[in-house]
C-alpha cells in the first residue's frame, strides 16, 4: 500500500523535528523504521520528498504540502480519539469525589449519575483539610468545600451558600430560639470538631471575635459523630445549615456571630482535568444558582 497513516505520521514528524533520529524519538520507533517509511513513500509514488544538504535535511515543496495535509489528518485522528475516549468514560468511567459535607455534593452527584448511569463513583468524606489535601495530591478528581483558596492551584466554581449554625437536641431550652449569641452558648456543654474542620474554623473565629474562650466538653473528628452526640443529649454542636439531608434528632439554631454565609465550591487541580471532571463542572453549572 503506497499511502498509509503511519507513513504520513513519519513524514510529519521528520519535517517537524528536522531529522530522522529526533522523529524516531518522538514516534517511539527506530531511526531505521522512520527512514524506511519515507523511502517507501517516495518509491511508491516516484517522488522526492527530502534532500540532504550537508547535515541538513531539506523538504521539497511537495513534502511541505504533504506535511500540512498530514497535520490536518493527525489532528482529526486526535479529535476522533477524544470523542471515543469521552464516550467510553461516560459509559464505564470512574470519578473520585471528595466531600466536606454531604450536601450540596450528594444532590449534584445524583444528577450527574443519572446522566452517566454506567459511571462508578468513589466518594471520600472528611474534614476540610483532608479533602483539600485529597484534591491537591490527586487522590480524588474533584472536591466540594467552602472557602476554597483562590490562589491559582485550583479551578473552582461556586455551587452554594451556607452558614454555620448551632445544633441542639429537640426539647433543649435553646431549640425554640430564633437566634443565639456566642455568649448564650458559654454555659452549654459544647461539642467541637477536630482541627482541620471548616465548621470548627468558623466556630473558633466567632468565639474569638466575641472575646470568649470556650472549653469543649467533647471533640469529635466526624460530623456524623456530632449529630449522634447531639441526638443523645451530650451537648450543643455546630454544622453548616445546608450540609446534610438528615432530619430528626437535632434542631438548627442560627448564631448571630456565625451568620455570614460562605461560598461552597466545586474545585479541581488546574492540571488535573479529564473528560468526567469537565462534564461535572458543566452539568453543575446548569443547575446551581448564581453565586456572586
């Protein structure tokens, strides 16, 4: 066969790199193989493609025309491969996601999985610091957290607004209050989260700005632990007001010093994009409310 994709690829690489050895390295072939493919092409059509002038290979006018055509063909090949890979990923790909709170992430993932029913989802849940590290280190493809740094490491997209509230057992004296202050909570048995929690950062900042130094009765490393502790009357905890779909066992009470809403982001490494990550950002953009 005179004209083949492999011969066009060899010609394109030789013109691009200026020599057989460099073209061979680019293609992952031997220099002899690349040279032979060019000779075969010349022989098949009785043409001259390259002329050696000293140490320099000079392409003929015909060779340069073929180089342009080969470039367009190879670009089309790459686009076709992208389409096929994207289709395969949507059918049976894997997406690893890190969540600081169950919501709004679970709702976004529900919609995404309905769009890609063959998709395998792996979800890691943890503190703010743990999920940020998971995205940074590539353990997950993307994360959903509040207060994601806008320092250039991540691509990010706002997806919700939340504020931190106190959570108390039903029947607690504070359960019927419309609002409490940090000073009101100083007499309570307080349940804090461990270091690295975004919730705890807000709580610590609120008490510090109020000039108060609370001592927690209990420190827990999971939000579920906080919910269970509150439900069992072990104290007053804290949570993001839209951070869970759980109902019952606790009552949310807004706290004046914690009432400022913070933006929750979908985020991924700038260098860590793939088909599914790009699609997740796009699908989520269609759903979320505008967050300024």
